[in-house]
C-alpha cells in the first residue's frame, strides 16, 4: 500500500460514554488495522482528579466514570481487534481543545454522531461540529447503528467532487480508502442546470441539459484520470447528477460504507465553519462520513 509523506500512523477516537462513541471506537479500530496504525482512545474531562498510577477506582471515586468510559471502549476494541496497538489517554482538559490537539498528532480523528431514528437524521454535538470546522486533520463521523457494521465493511466508498476547486487531499483520501478496503470508489458530482437550460414555461430544454451533463462528465473524468493511473487496482464509477451537490451526494451515498466530503480550509478565516454540503452529509448520510479539509 502506497504511503503518504508526513503520516503519523495514529488514529484517535474521542470518547464521551455514549453508544455513538463506542461505535466510533469500533470503526476506528477497523480503520487502524487497515492502515497498520496505532489506535488512541481519548477522553477529556476538566474535572479529572490527579491519581497515582496504582490507584484503584471505585464508584465513589471522582474519576469513576472517565475510567469506566475508557474500560468499555477498550473492551469493545479488544473484542474486535485483539492484537491492535492501543494507547489510552485520560486528560484533564477542555474536550474541544483536547480533540484539536489530538487531531494534530493523528492521521485521522473519529467521533460519534447521534442517530435520531426513523427520519435517518444524525446529529453531531457542538463540540464535534467545532472540531470538524477547526482541525486540519480528516475527521470521520460514525453513527451508532451497530447492525449495519457488517455490511458497511464491504460496501463502496463514495466521494463528492465539486470540480470548482483543487481537491487533491480529498481524492487522495477517497482513493486510499477504497484501495484499503478493496471496494469500488463512486465519484459523484452534482451540478445545477444553467439559466438558459429553462424555457419560458419553466420546463427544461433537453439539449441544454444533455450538454450540461456531457460537459460535467468530461470534467469529472479528467479530474479522476491521474488518480485512476495512480491507483489502477481501484474500480471507479463516475456519476453526474443535474441537481444540487448536496442532493446528488446523498442520493449517490445509498448503500455506501463510507462517504467522503471536502471542507475548504482557509487559515485566514476569522471564523471556521463547514459548508452546506458537509452539513447535509453530516446530518443525513446513511453511513460513516469522512470530512477532509483541503485548501
């Protein structure tokens, strides 16, 4: 497997004691095995009390719940990947600052995303949203529906390609992910029809729609061409939809195991934020979502 410069061979998962964070730990363990990387379990709590290394924690201890959270995550990981190199970090720090710091020392940060149920809508807490917006490290958001884990292992990787800006980091992440899993990479591009494609009655002129789709398909193929050459073992399926990028991405992510989206990262922005496409993916995607920052 081809390796990138500057890789740290560490994946960090943020733990908060929820079922979602346990799902994130299991997903991160599988990813660490695929990457031959170490897995770091991280839980941060500003009220963590100092303790000796041999200190035994019971239910009356101030640190009981942080230790229990760590123990449950360790057991879940060991049951799935018993030989995986594993580090544990209980830190006395604000969770957001701890996650940002850990992200800078990792190749990947993994967090849980809460499932609201039958509406297929997922929620990422405020700390998670801020972490996604402020880190330069890719972040994967994992939902807590354990019953889908087995099917997601062999499902396709989907990447949303905008074509309006360089996206080298995004495509590198997507192709590496598909190569590690031995699955098809589905590249999806959504494009609005131009104004001249609509007639006076509000209908769409077939020729204009056809030309728009043809142009988009050519641009998508050209953007993927060097990556196909670099990863000849990866099967690639291209898909152009004449609709909003967010809708195209969600439609294209059906039955996917991982959805990869890009977030523009500009160091000089006063307030980091995530765009509407990433918002849609985070809240509505039916699978784990990788948010990859790129210039």
